C-alpha cells in the first residue's frame, strides 16, 4: 500500500470506530462543519501528558465545569487550580497551565495561536502538544506522535531500533503518512488505533485496517515491537513527614516550593528527600511519634520511602514553618496522592 492508501484506510476505519471522548469532536460532526474548541483541545492534551484517558476524563469535566473558557481559567486563583489538579500528578503541568492560560488571555481577543511554532512558545507546550493542538483544533498538517503512534509506526514499518534512539525515524515515517486533508482526524485516528487495536500486548491484527501494509505483521514480530532500551534502576530516597493536629482539630500544613516535585502544592512538612538516611526536621517542638509502617510512593525517576511522624499540638503552638488549616477547611482529597497516603497512615495514630 502507498502512503496515501494507508492514510485513506485509516480514516475510513476512524469514521466508524472513533472513540467518544469528552474533549473530542467526532468525525461525523467534523464533516458537518463543527470545529473543535481550542481551549478544550489544549486542556485535554496538557492533562493527558503521561496520564491515561481513564484518569483524565473526570478531571477534564470538573475543570470545564469550573472554568469553561481560557479567560475564566486565567482569572482563577493558583491555589484553587492546584487543589482541583490534586491526584493527577506531574504538578508542573498545573503551574504551566495557569501561566499559559494567562498568556493566551492577554493576546488580542484572548485567542489561541494557530501555528506549531507559536503554540510551542507557550509555557508547558512542547513539540508533541503543539502539533496535537495545531492538527486537532486548527486542522493544520502537523505530525502528531505520542506513545500510541510510535507503536503503530514501529510495527507498520518494522522499525527494530530501540526507542528512544529510533524516535527521529518514527517521527519522519509518521510525517510521510500525515495527509493535507483531515490531518486532525488522521492524528486522532492514529492514537485510537494504537489505544484500541495496535495495543502494547497482544495486538488485534485481525481487526487492523492497516494489516495489509504492516511489515511487522507479515514478519510475525508485531507483538515484539517497539523495542525499548533497558531502563536504569530507580534509586530509593528516604524522608520523614510530620502530621500535626492542634487541639481544635486544625492541621499543620505547608506549601511546597514552586520549583521541584509537587511544586506549589499544599502538603505535610517534612525532611529533604535524600538517598541516605533521612535527617529529622520537625516543624515545631512536640512529642512526635511514628505512625505505622513507612509510606512508599514512586515518582518517574525514583522510589520514595516516608516515615510518618504524628503529634497532638498545643493550641498555642507556633510552628517554625507552615501554617494551620482549620478543621472545617481541611480537605484531604485536595492533597497530592503522596500527601493523601501520608494522611491515611497518620490518621489512626492521632488522638480523637
């Protein structure tokens, strides 16, 4: 099959099998002249970075309900957005989301840029996200390559060189297939094919519209691709977290520095995260005691083990850092996942 024949077969399949997603305008509506909202496309693409569709759907709908347009998000308080983002992870995305919204709201008419170059100049938008927004929102002939597309291309062209070294070649091959017409539908069709048919394990080759052109299938190696370079062993870091509750039920919390992991989020005071033994660093003088087993959490580049210390703090306690959140305002569900784990470990050990 020629490249244009591959693209045509893919679009025919997509017209029938496109996933229904909260942020997507389906191919039928596109054909009737409905255009995607760039705000929804951008918001979904930022949320979907390193996160699954299933995890993002609820967050997307809650964000949209609170901030239905970019101007509303730009005007939101940082703390409100960070709280709504809690649990989605990779908090730098939320900080860049606000920076980007404010830059866009300041543009003439508050309109999104339409080109890959202009989009990529905005905070939090890299090459992939810029291409995805340009293609999906503005139907620009941009080549969109995420993990699903890499897998489809690696199998379609039997690229055996491991990722990440093969990424430039996979991008070039994907570019050959990007059509001048319906590039937005083409990009989403490639993603859908990888997510539902050309899956990481046990690909459903019998249902694939590109099977006649797939070199990996013809060679019997589809399930083995793409090859990936061996991942380095993740180091393990250690830390101590301090969960203190005042006599009136208020909890002692502090906001983490803007830069770094969980940047800008509210959480429990604690020690530095280090590969050696954690160095005690309580936020106030108190009778701190250990609560249960260590809490374990994995970030992208390391594993973290946290010893949880708890204390019942005096009403007149003046902490060295952080501040008290009244009992009626404390919402553990708005904390990042790691901080929720720490709270779950600490709660049974605190006196009622």
